C-alpha cells in the first residue's frame, strides 16, 4: 500500500524557492502545500507555475504542513528556522543554515530541545559525481584536496560573500571526505568593486588534521567569465577528479575497483545519473518517514564544522 504524500511548504519564492517548488511538484511521496513569501506577488507567480497555495502569511504556510523547506535570503534562515521548529515542523534549510555562530547554536539547541529533525541544503553531497567519488575514495588515504568553484558575475546574491555563497560547497565536500580539524589557515581575497565589504574572489589554504595531515586549498570566485566546479583529491596512490558541473569523475587507473591496472593515467569512472536536488529532498522525506532525525540528510549538527571553517576564513579576510 502506498503511503500518503507528505505536505511540504516552501518559505521563499526566489530562485532557490522556485527550484525546490518545481522539484517537489513532481517528486513521488511529496505534495507541494503552500509557498510563502512576504512579497505576495512572488509567491502567487511561483504557485501559478508549480501548484500549491500562495501566501504572505507565515503562520498560514506552516498550518497543515508535514515539513518545511526554507529557501529565503541567507540572513533570514536562522530566524525562520526558529519559528518553524517552535511550530514542531521538520525543516530543510538551504545553506547556510545560519550566518553567525550564535545563530547556528540557537538553531541546533532549539532543534534538540524540540526533538525536530533539521537538515541543511548541502546539495553537492547528492551530486552523482560526488557520490561515485566518495565510494571510490572509501578507505583510501587522502593526501591533498584542491577545490575550484568559479562563477560568472551575478546580481542574484548580494548579502553574502563568495566564501559562504560558493566555496562552502567545496569545504563541505572536503569535510565529508576526510573529517578532521583545520590548522594553519591562511586566506586572502578581494572585491570586484573597490571598497565593497564582501569579497568576490578568495583563495584559502589549510591543513586538515586527520590521522595523517591533509593539505587543502580552495579557490572561489564570482567574477570570472566561465564556470568551474572541480575538486581534485590526491591519495597516496592516485588521483580522483570530481567535476560537479558535468557530473563526471575521472580517476587514476590504479584506483578503479577492478584493480586490473597499476597505471596512474586518469580514466573516466561510471557515474549513476541522479538529479541532486531531487535526491536531497527524497532523502529528507525518507528520514522523516523513518522517524530518524539522523537520516534526513546533512543535519545542522553535521554542518556546523563546515560553517566553522567558513567563519574562520571570513575572520582571516575581514578580521575577527
């Protein structure tokens, strides 16, 4: 017997809210419930495209919802999360789930007190290229990770810098692959407009202390003329290259599962197709149906070390 679909409300009718709405509208086991935005016309326009009821009333958006997705501006994430958690609703918060440590601790504390599952949207964990690479790297000793996430200029996100806008995805991928504690962080960057407060191009490097040290370097930019989403992972016997944009993986021949070659030349790795956002939302709903908070995806507790690294880089850029 099939289970009744879970009614999901979306808070925020911008670009990411639209992505979530379109995905949920076609996702098995989900029903798009209400779309909230304080600008009623935005919620109405999105609901006309995807279904669900539009509202500018937050309480109405939560009423009758089995779960909630927060896809508002980054600065609003933590306060909206507190309201949703207080209403007893499981929630998936787009990254970052908070922009300060105090906000992050408040969200985590509220979730744990209320016993409400809270996930955060680190969608690249569900990118099929990352999933394939993670399996390939399991049990191997990682020596170094180099991430590059470059983007063309955009006026869409103006309230955050490139670290928490773009680089956070590659920081999350690195933490997911190796864990550990960062040491010796250095970072520098600049803004495209002279005197602007938010950095648009940033370089960062540090050592991640695992059982053996891992050298990490990251580059994030939103001022270049092309798009790059690539992470290179060097092991003690080969390399894995993850292209998040093309959703493809290359690896040294010696790392392939069949073990038929000792060569270090890069060759393509089979990647099972999957739409990242749909996979993330499916995992979130699956965890809710199981009643297991740790199965909803990337929990806010698991995401805190990633945000801590983001803040450490920002402290280097702007001063503590």
